[in-house]
């Protein structure tokens, strides 16, 4: 497979991969070359984290020969690398379970979702670094502006930067992201994209001012 796009659109250049790890809410655009397979063969797209029918996502049947003069360009787009040194502020967001209304819920910074409470008030046009930490796995989705991943447990990701709106936090992990608030003023949210966690209060509001 040749990966050409992420959550935020085209990559700067294509990347040849054998598998892609996606948490709930993450997306990828890929080009698949079936020319290595004979007519009559089947190719399965599989979920390696699933079992039984859940593991078999889709099956492709190779049913005829066709000529193909297409090619993936060596350059797909221009992705501006945001400079964390220009960040106006660094904010921390801790995703963990905890006590909520006499029971247990999923919290951000130790608090359940409250639409009237703003966890951050970034200024329109500013760059900010957000540090996300987890107890267990949480795919984190940020509304409004896309971001770039700076580090995962203090290690820089391989390859050039790409635009994302969802990032996987694995167990006991810290991920730093950088974003620039350029679109609109107003109130938005970030939340865990595991919908059970989201529905159990793992969401926070922020306001661009």
C-alpha cells in the first residue's frame, strides 16, 4: 500500500507501508496496487486488533486484467512545519478515569465535561503546544484546527510533519502536539474518540478568543 493522506488531507510525499495502525477516529488515504495478484484471487483488508468477523473488514476479488498508466507523484502537497519555539503557551491535558457523581467516569484534568467551563482560551492566530497524557488508551480528537505531532514519550515521530485531528494515546503515554488557531473564534471541544469514554464525560471545552 502507498499511504498518501492522513486525517488532514494529503501528505507531503507518499509512503510505502505494509500495514497502518489506526485508532478510532483516525483516517488514512491509501493507493493499493493489485497487479501482483492473479485473476480469481481474493485480497482481504484485515483488522489485526479484531477477532472473527470483526477482523475481516473488506474483501477484494481480482476478476480481470486491466491496463494501468497511473502513477503516484513523488510530491503530493506542501505541509508547513509549525515551530513549537513560537508557541505562546504549553498546556497539559490528562486523560484518566476517576470519581464522578458518586461513581466512576472518564475525566480530563480530573474533571468531567462541563460545557460552561473552558479548559483553555487560546488567542486567534497563536501557536500552542498541548501535552496529552493517558492512563489507558485514548484516541484524542481536537475540533476546529488540525495539529502536528511533535513527540511521543519524548521521541520525535519519523518522517515529515502531517496534519491530523485525531491522535492515539496508548497506555501511560505522553504525546505533544502543536497547533495554530487560525480559523474562527468561538467555543469548541476536544474529547476521547472511544465513544463509551466520550459519553462518560471525557470531553473538555475550549474557547478561541
